[in-house]
C-alpha cells in the first residue's frame, strides 16, 4: 500500500478535529507494552498518542488468555 493511502486513511479515522497537534510520544500498538508505555509517559507529563489497528486495546493479550 502506498504511503499516501496510509496517511489519507489515518486522516479519515481522525476524530474530526482539523487542527494539527504536536505530541511528545507516538506509541504504535495497543498491546500490553504499548498500553504501559502510554500510561507511563502520561504520568511523566508527556503528551502522548497511541495508534492501534484493532478496535479493542489489549486484543492480542485477550486472545492468548482464551
């Protein structure tokens, strides 16, 4: 998939806010490690964002427990 399509897809999924935002940290993946990194970074006062491809965070961990 070309990069342009990935970016336009990401913009389509955005919350509708057309303003640009600057973040201190971008976490890719909402597994147990990504969720912990996001949590820890916010405790340290960082403006962080997490990108996850599935609807539910921690989905891979939940599937392993079944």
